């Protein structure tokens, strides 16, 4: 009886045991092959990076580290505002360069492939977009320490609610 049930699930295209054609992408089959980790210059993001790196090493998966710099906000028009935007953009570029160097070092130390992607914009939107582009099987992020996220939802909560990938939140 159990054999027939499993065979029925395999032949049913809508069933959980649907067969995939060669070359067809299947998200999360035999463990992750691509793990996306959200990185920034916080302690929780560093912990998430080490967790994701260990997972990638054990699963023989590639890791994609993503840093999303927020879009600079202009509060008042004028030359001073432009100077602030330039300074903020340069600061985020320096952070991205430092994080890229750290990712390369971690990859060398653990013997894993780590790609680094820097983007600008809303972290949730950019991480979702990049996860789709790289066909990530899993996402790892650190917890947010910002008080406002208790009211509107953190990046981690928003990613979990999207329901497209397993999301691991590292404290």
C-alpha cells in the first residue's frame, strides 16, 4: 500500500514527489547548493556570515554574501545635502570593500567559494532580487537590534513571510 501511494505521488504533477526533467531547477532538493547571507558591519551579521560559511563548507555549497547599502536620503536641498550624499556613498563603498575582503579571507580559510555582491536600496527588495538571480536555496541573516523593527518587522521576518526560501536567523 505504501509503495502505491509513493508511486501515485510521483506520477501526479501537482504531488509532492513530482519528477523534474534534467536541467530543470529545483529549489532545495538535496540540501542547499547556494546559500545567500546578508552582511553588514554588525556583530549579528558577522555571526550569520560564519554560520553560513560553516553550512556552505559542510554542504559543499557556494556562498553568496550580499551587502545592501541604504539609499541616501536628502532632507534639505542644496550643496550641503549633495556633499552629505557623496560622503555617505563613499562610506558605504568603504564598508563594501572591507566586507568583500573579509569574505575572500573566510573563503580561503574554509576552502569554500564565496561571491560578494554589493547593492544599493532596500535590503529586503535587493536580497529577494539577488536570491532569485543566484537561485539561492537558503538565506541566512543576523537578527536586527533596531527598536523600530519590533513594530514594522525586521528584514528576517519579512524574508520568512515571503516564503520563497528557508531562512535562518542567527542571533
